[in-house]
């Protein structure tokens, strides 16, 4: 058996960063920018007023100064004439500054009578946004980077209508088991509902993958082979269940019959020991354990890092966080243990029942406490490491 870290190394060797594709800005949010984006203009492209008021020469601004209003500059409609001594231009937020003016007296500091205005307040700053004050032509948004809504707004402002992003990894998900039916179906007396495929699909899509949920495979070689056939074209094929050594665990034999080069089988972790992986043609293949919590935790620990690597975000694993235990914990055994826990008020409460079939406990958890192999007993107040969910 190998450690979690060794298993991850094997998994990374089964995949490669994916190529880029061009997408319109409306589809860019959440994607990974793969080539630097470059501003195609200055913003603002001209010196602009930041307030509604009157544009004047700063040298003429003083208490009680009077001006004659000789024109107007509005957003989208600049004033093109000249401003002489003692003259002002009515101006609005976002409007280009007239060539001869460098100061905007806000309208609250003015009294107006006909075409005449008088400064009655005490003007402070100039209320002018300089040309290029936000960014200049050539300013770069550097890759790689997950594009947030804030980045999309900036790209639009830079007049960048399309961006090069990493193609989404295509992942085929195959649940296996004679006992499984889909949610909404009428289960027979010995049947349960397939849950893992749904949880994993949601998790992997959130990380940027394009997930295809294939029909449930039955516990026969033929059914599994058919399912693998349907997975053709995927970058990563994930099976769930059937990976142990029971008489009905046929994922191993099925992959063998299809010529998979196995990278490893079994990892020193709890839950999730019967994990298998390898290469099937061009695709990576990962066989997850069937127990729902094992499958979801293996998704977090192994599949999410694979997706990040395929997206071009590298293979670094985010550092664990740390907080004191709320209650005593017994010693850990020989396998790294990922324990469902709740972090609140700066303390970690580990749930008592860690059975790997209990999705209700996983759903209440917001963290996985990571106990190293052979970690001794820990007292309340001692710090432990955790992975936020
Ligand atoms: P297996 O690894 O196939 O022996 O499955 C281990 C346990 O997980 C069994 O109790 C299965 O019924 C259950 N199981 C397997 N696959 C799924 C699934 N997709 N959704 C929910 N439970 C599953
Ligand atoms: Mg099974």
C-alpha cells in the first residue's frame, strides 16, 4: 500500500495539462485563463469628470469667484470649444474634461443664476479622473488564473471580447452495483439509491470539469465493459464501487480485460483504502471505493487536485489549516485518517461516528480533520490539521 502523497504523485503522472480554447467573455467566468490578456485601450481613454458640476481652470478657483457658463460636456458628448478666462462648462460624471479645464467644482459648491455661477462652497480636490488612471493600453492580466466575476468586468473594460482558457477536462462517472437505482426511481426491496455519482458530479463541475454521468453498470464484466465503452473520449474515467476484493467487485478484472496499465491499488488512508488508478488508452482511470463518504473524500483528496493540474493550475496541494480540538481524540491507526468535523468559533469538533456510509454526517461537516498515520491520542485544546470543505 502507498501513502496519499505517493498516490497523488502517481495520479499526476497519468494526466497532462489540457490545451486552450477561445471563449467569448460571457462564458469566461470560472474558467482558467491560459494566455495573458492585454488591455487594448487606456481607461479612462480621456481625462474625465468624477462628479456633476462645472469645469474650470484650477488657477481661477477661489471663494466667491464668478464664471459664465458657455457650454456643456456630458458622458458620450464632449465639449469641443475653448474656455476663456472667467468661463466654465457644465459637466457631468464620466464626461470628457474640456481641453482648457483641469478642475471640476461640484454643483453643491455653486449657486447659479442664469448663465452665471458663483463658488459658494470651499472646493477641495479637482474631481478629475486622469486618462489611464484605471489601466493603460498593454496592462496585463497574467495567466494562469481562475477568472472571477471581477476579472470578467476588468476584461470587458479592457475591450477584450474573447479569452484563451483551458479546455474543461471531460470526466466520465460510472456507478457500479446491482443494488443501485437512480433518485426518483422505485427501488426494489434490496436496492438503494445511487448517491455518489450525484455528489461527485456536483463537486467536480464546481472545480471546472465537464462531467458525464453514464448509466449505472451492473456487477458483470459485460456491463462494466459496456460502460467503459461509453466513456470513450473522456480525459478521466471514474468508477465508483466494485473496487474491493469481494466476489462481485469486478472493476479490477474489467479494466484488466480492457488492457489498463495499473499505476497502483490501495492507499494507506481512511476512508478510501480500495482506490485504484491507471491508464486506459489516452484516458486516466480512477476506481473510487463505493461507500458514499469514501467516494466523496477521495474526490476531495485526489480528483480535485487532478482537475487543477489538468486545468494548468499546477500540482501544489493547498496547505492544511489548523485549529484546537474541542474534545479529546484517541490515537490513530496506521493509515492517514480523514475525519468529518465541524469548525466553529475557532474550535474543531470531530463527529463521533465516522462510519464511511454516513452521508448525513458528511453533510453536517465543514472540514476534514487529517490525522497522520500513528498519530498519538490528542487532548482537547491541542491543534490539529484540517482541510476545509
Ligand atoms: P462496493 O465498493 O461496490 O462494495 O460498495 C461499497 C458500499 O457502497 C456498498 O454498501 C454499496 O451499496 C455502496 N455504494 C456503491 N456505489 C454506490 C453509489 N454510487 N451510491 C451509493 N452507494 C454506493
Ligand atoms: Mg458494489
